[in-house]
């Protein structure tokens, strides 16, 4: 059975392929309804307490870029492959900078041109997503990796 998010649910981004991914800030309460099957967490340290679902942590300090770019690439590719058969959420503390950057990278993997991915996410997820110039550059360069 296909597991997916309701496309109109809070924080859900629908990619051009139809995949849906939920972005959120961990400082906010967990949204009601169904839980994710897999979470990608972009934080300086592992999320605590552990989630009740499968999770993957990428070391990614606030307002910065991932510490290990190869690990981030692998984790983002995993988060892009899973929707459709699993509900995937991507989250950082606030749900805008790192989460927005990761969602923009997922959009690139899904076929959005890298130079349009930030605008795509800002229009469809959060108008303040992707907070820093280096996060924007990371998305544009993500398309060339």
C-alpha cells in the first residue's frame, strides 16, 4: 500500500513527480494525524529523544551547510527515493533554513532546475525557506554534483 502525505496538510511539499514530503521545525509540536515512516533530521547533534519512526541524522549546524557533504547527498537521495511508499519528513530546529535547503535539493533531484529550486520551495512550502546566501548557493551547486 502506498503511504503518502495529504498534499494540503501543514508543511507538505508536493514535488513535480507527485512525491510528497513534509517539512517542519522540531521546536514546534508534532502535527496531528499520521506519523512519518522516515525522518531526515538536519541538526548539530542527533535528535533527542529518538523518534518513534525510522530516522536519519545529518550533522548540519544552524544557518550553515552540512558538515559532511557526501553524507548529506546520500541522505537527501534516500529522502527523495522513499516518498510514495513511505511518509517522509525533513526537519531542523526551526523548519526554514536547513529544512528549506534540503527540500530545495529534493526538488532538484525531482527535476526542478537548480536555479529555480529555492523559489519553488518558497512558493510551495515557506516564503522564508532557505535563509542564507550560502544555503542558496548549496542548492544551485547541488544540481551539478
